[in-house]
C-alpha cells in the first residue's frame, strides 16, 4: 500500500460548525441505543471490534469459510491498533495559546487568554480531564461515538451540498474513446471495476496499510459497501448489511431507481455482457415506459432535504409496503450508479457541479458510494461522509480509473455483445414507490429548496498548470506545507489578514482514528505573509520566513496525526461538562470560539487519476478549499456563499495565482543563486 500513486493528508471532515455546540452526548447516545428489528435478519458485530453491527441472515464468517481465496489480511492488524490518546491538559493549553497569538491584536488581549487558560488549569479543567480519562477507559477510541453522532449524524442540515465530498475522474487516454465516449459502456466498465474491488474485500485480500512501519486503521473499508445513512428525527442512523448477501447495485436513471444484478444466486460474478444488457434494458426498454417512470420520479430529491424534513417524508414512505421494500433494496445495494444521459459537462466547474450535487433528483445522497456517468462519458463520484473519511474512497476511485485505463477498448466493447443466453432470467428491475399527494408536494418543495440552496453556492476551480509536486520538491519543502503557505499568502493578499484555517490531519495510526485539526495559522505563517507583503523586506528575509512557516506547519501536522493537537481534546472536554456545572469561561470566550471558526477550511486528497475534488465551505462567511498536489499541477476547488460572506471565488482565484507565481519565481531564483555559488 505504500506504493500508491496518490496522496491523502487526511480524510475530510465537514460538519465542523457543530464542534462549538453544547453537550448533547447523553441524549444522543440514548437515541442511538435503541434496537431495530429486521424480519428474517439478525445483527452481527463487525469482526474488527467496533461498536457497529451489520444486518445479515448469516455472519460474514459463514461466507468467508467457503471462499477458497480468502486471505484475512485487510483487518488483520486491527486488534493491535493503539487507542486514541488524550493529551495532557497543560500541553493542550500551551499549544492553544501559541496557536491564537496571530489573532491577538494587543498584548492585553493575549494576556487575557493566558489568564483564562491559567484559571481553567487551576479550576474546572482537571475535573473535566478526569471525566474524559474515565470515559476513555471503556472505549478503544474515546472520540468515535461523540464525533459520529454530533458532527455527522446529529447535523440537521442537508448532506448535499454541505457535508458530502466528490471526485471527478480524469478522461481516459484517447485510445479509449470507445469506452470514454459511450455512457453505457463506461458505466459497465466502472461497475465491473468496482465489483472486482468488492470481491477483493470479500476475500480480505487488500493488505493492511502500513506507513513508515506503522499500521493504519482499515476500519473505514468495512463501511464502504452495502449500507446507507437513514434519516431519523434529531439524529440519523446507519444501516450496514453483509457484503456477501446482496449482489446488486442501484442504478438511477431519469429520476427513478433500478436494481441491477452483479452476481448470480450462487454468488458468482456476472459477465460484463449481462451487466451491460441490464443497463440497456433500463435506458431502451424501461426508460420508454413513460407513465411508469413519471409516476415514480423524484424520490431522490427527498435526500436533499434538511434531515428532519427527510425523516418525516421517510416515515410516510415506510407506511407503504411497496415503498418500504424499495427503500430497503436501495439501502442493501452495494453502491449507486447514476446515469445522467442528458448532461454533458465540459468545464472543470461544470464537472465539479455534476459530482457535487447534480440536478438533485437523479441521486440517492444517503448512500456512501455514488458514481456518475454523463451523456458525454464524464464520470465521477460522491461520498456520504458520516462513517468514512477520504482514504478508502480515494483508494477505490484511483483503482477504478486505473482499471479502466488498463482495458483493451476493442476487446472490452466486443465482450459486451457476447452471448448472454446462460442468464435469461437476469433482468434489471424498476423499484416502485407509492407517491401520495402529500409526498408529491414534499418532492416538489424539495426540488425548489435544492435549487435555491445550490444557487447560493459559488464554485471556481483553481487548476494551476505552471508547476506541481515535482518542482515543489526541488525547493526541499513538504508539498503540503508549500500549498498551505500559498493559501495563507493568497488570503492575506486578498483580505489583508489571516483567517482561522482548518486542515484535516489523519489519525488513522489509532484504532477507529479519523481526523484531527491542523491549524495552519501560526506565528511563523503570520510572519511569513507579513514579510512577503512588506515592500522593505529583502529576498533573503522572505525566503527565511517561508521556510520557518513550512517547518512549523509540518511539525504541527505531525503532532495532530499523533493525536496531540488541541481541537479534538477541547471537543472531548466540552462533552464532559455536565448540565449542573458552572459555565466554563474559557469555552465562552469570544477569541476561543473565533479561533476554531474555520473560515478557511482545507483538506488534501490527491490522485493522478482525478481532475476534480471538492466540497463546500464550513461556515457561510468563509471558503472551502479542497486541494490536490499532483506531479505537474496544483488544484484547489474554491467554494463559498458570496451573498453571505461578501467574498468572491474569482478574486481568491486571482490571488492564489499571484501567490503561487511569486513564490515559485522567488524560490527558483534563490535555488539558482545557490547553485551558482
């Protein structure tokens, strides 16, 4: 796994606006504890030792014993993974004070923060720390339940466009036009590649990832297939199903859903021809049944609603056995593939919007894995974020594009027209819904809400082709630290100040590790942007300030990945405050809150197989900056709400170019001068 041709600084972490809210732990965990009954099924614990369960007729082990290629490698190191640590209280407060210094306008303001931290350390802090330590004794990962429930499942805003994240696949080589230019051919190729990946997971043949001799948690890989987020009032839940028992996917076409089989009744993988035949049935046969299609269109729009509104509609659907059965079929399906026949995106912005939200109707946004193919052959992916961060989905999508690139186009197309008489009974199935007048009104309202929501979101892609990772490495600096300084300099050029900035750092070195916050705004980054913009600074001073900022950035990210940063610790401490406790002055302080108001939210997931990657801003008055650092280019997807923020994606785009140009020219001249010496 160390040889992967992509880079992930972390899984992405959206929903961060909820971190500052009060203690909801008790009520949320009570709601999560309720058991649901499933006719003909049981609940089984995942083999990795998590507190999640999957719904199945038989345990996974029953099927694993029957697989001659089963290796048991993927989750083999899970039992040896260390628990997520809790930092020492004084250490966290010291780091916090250092991190907020750039935001203090006066010495008196900074002195106030010192006093708040001192009071916290000598008064309420130790008791909260002791409660958190006690809470952690019963859990291998003390943060997991709190994080999943409060940051994701308890968030009542729509998952799209505010939480889910996307990738856009790069075009296939020109030699592959027979695949890349035909929607159904490419869809079949994607399905075939994903099924190969599923089979590898069934055999647990994917090796456990080891980075610099340290095993990384593979927990996210077991949450990828055959599951769904399910809307409920106040807090959602996740339904997980056995990956061995449901050999089919859900296809979305013209706002309807269809069941497409990938395996026969014995569990054997069906041929590409049989899969292609089913897709043809949908488009050329079922798609021609206008009355049937129109009567059932639009259920996907309900998944765009704020979660409590969707929960109400979901309850209405559950009252009808036909609709309930169709929903369960979608939930159990391996993944979703959407055929956007009438869409043909050309620009990176248009491609990004297809992946990010599409038309809001030909989608089922509660599924964790959703692929798209458009009428002109562009393909991409969207991930529901509640149980997985970016590494597993990055791996999967990189693998899929690799597989498509390795195909022999003519042989693959020929294989789609081979004899399928061995499977005469394998046909795609339309999933019907009973749509009452009340539900029809809710669907139409959802469509209007969705249009209003996405129209408020602006998006611009900064695709910078002047140089990429190869050149950055010649400057003897971390590529991630480099692009973070580009961002800091661009924001400073634009606004004449720095804004609180979030960068996701992976904590997968720990059991069920997800993310910790990197804080790119540091004393050294503050000095860097001010030095760079000062007309009196020398080139040597600019260079020195840049390298200091980059060095401190790497150190903080390393500390965050080791579970030793400040934000998750504060999150845990806040959750230990009882309703009967006195208010905590530090947690109530305006600067304390501002320093974690992520007006610039960033994260890296890089692949040479992608041309798009993104998600939304975290706060309405800020920016979302999803970035890739590829060999020959830098890429940032810029999102914001222009009316709410007063900021412009076009203006930030301009300043990103200006910052990247200046840094390249200055550092290149510096390198040339050193070489001559």
